[in-house]
């Protein structure tokens, strides 16, 4: 469900760059062990924060990074993962129509990559009809919302 081919080409290029950097760090000699450890920790921390790798321990995870990891961090994929949408097609539609916000910002671009720190702040827009339907279904709709 990528909207543009350029997005996938860019994800492949980023994954290739990360894999090349991980190989270079791995191939550094024993004389630069402290530098290698520091750079590897920084790279793993960055990739873990973005949600592209699952552990911060080894560079092997960086060497197997693919474009699919970037695609899994897109907003519609996370909507399906959080069970806010049934499938990717619906999730892309919800994002494009402006039903979803990340933090305080309403997002209409389905190509948004969501880091781990912001993943918990994906919600429905307050004025969204979908949010009202979900609240009605769960019987959690406030009477004050009915008056407005």
C-alpha cells in the first residue's frame, strides 16, 4: 500500500546505507575498539528509537535491515497493528481523510514514519465520526459530547 514508488526506493537506499555502515563498523580493527563500540551503540540506539530493530545489543540486526522495516513503521501499518483499522487499505483512507492524529497534529500523509516514542500518541481526531462510532460502540460516549 505504498502510494509512491519513490518512497520504496528511498527506503531501500536508507536500508542499504545502514547495512554498509554496520559492515564498516564490524570490519574496524582491534585498535579502534572503543570508537567502534561507541558508534555501534549510537547507531543501534537510533535505529531502536525509530523502531527499525528490536534489540540494542548486536550489529547483526543492522546488517539484516531491509526496506520492509521502514514500511512497517509507516502510520497505516501501525493503525492496523493497534487495531484501529481492519486492513491497510482502510488505514490509508483514514489517514488521508484526516481522521488520525499523532500527538496534537492531524496527519494526512500516510508515508509518515512513526518512532517508538510517539507510537503511544496515535489517536482519533476529536471531531472524527469514526471516534464517535467507536465511543458509541464501547458505550463510552460522554453526554457533554451529545449536546455539542
